[in-house]
């Protein structure tokens, strides 16, 4: 566990050029605090103590300005820069080495009890104020521009910007090819 905490601090130091000292990161980075709270709340959630898990999540939101549902799955080296206003829904899945900025929403698009929040694959970056809605996938190493509203999956190594978001620049695959591949993996 201590190694994981060190990894979190190292991730913040590597991803934020304003970070000057590990102690500064430990004491003053709400994104880091929110992740630590989430790990505890997530374990409590999976032990079946849903109200306690939600209470921990609520306390974390009060202290950090970042709301992460205790049911959300979050990988390693996830970094939330600045953080305030981030909302991550219950069925969201976030891979390893994901970078997220303030004001991001990973939201649902249905009231049904099913997968209704986005999956963010390894190495993706989600810009400030972006809204990503529904059970879509943001592919490996993909980028979502600040302020974008993403309603469709973004293939790996692609960039999506705008409202509604559209792919820009070069992509290794077209969105259609990648979505067909995603369907085959199910």
C-alpha cells in the first residue's frame, strides 16, 4: 500500500510542472486526496456497505470538490489536475495513466441500472470542462479537448473536440472500424 501511495505522489510530480516537492503534493493536491478517499470508499462499496461508502464519497466531495461514485473503477496512476467540479459516475471505468482536468463529467445517459457511464482507456487525456456521456469508450491514448461534449466513442490515438465532439487530425482507425472491433470483443 505504501508503494501505491508513493506511486500516486510520483504521478502528480511527473504530470504537474507546478509541483515542487512531494510534501506539497501530499498536503495540497485535492485530486490526490480524492483518489485516496475513493480507494477506501470503493473497498467499502464492494464489501456491501453502500451507505458508508456513499458517506465517504460525500465527505470526499465536500473536502476536495471532486465527486467520484464509490462504484467507479479506477486504474493506477490516475491524475486529476486542479480537480474542482469533476464528477465520475457509478459505472465509469478509468484505465491506467489517465490524465483528467477540472470540471470534467463522466456522466450517464439513462436511468436504468446498467452500464451507463463512459470507459476511459489507458493513457487518455480529458480536457478541462469536457462532458463525456453514456456507455461509450474513449480509446487508449485518445484526447478529448477542453469544453467538448462527447456522445460517441473515440478511437485510440485520436483527438475529439467540439460540441458535439468530432474527430480531428489523423487516427489509426476510423471510428466505424474501431466500434466494430469493440462489438466483436463483447
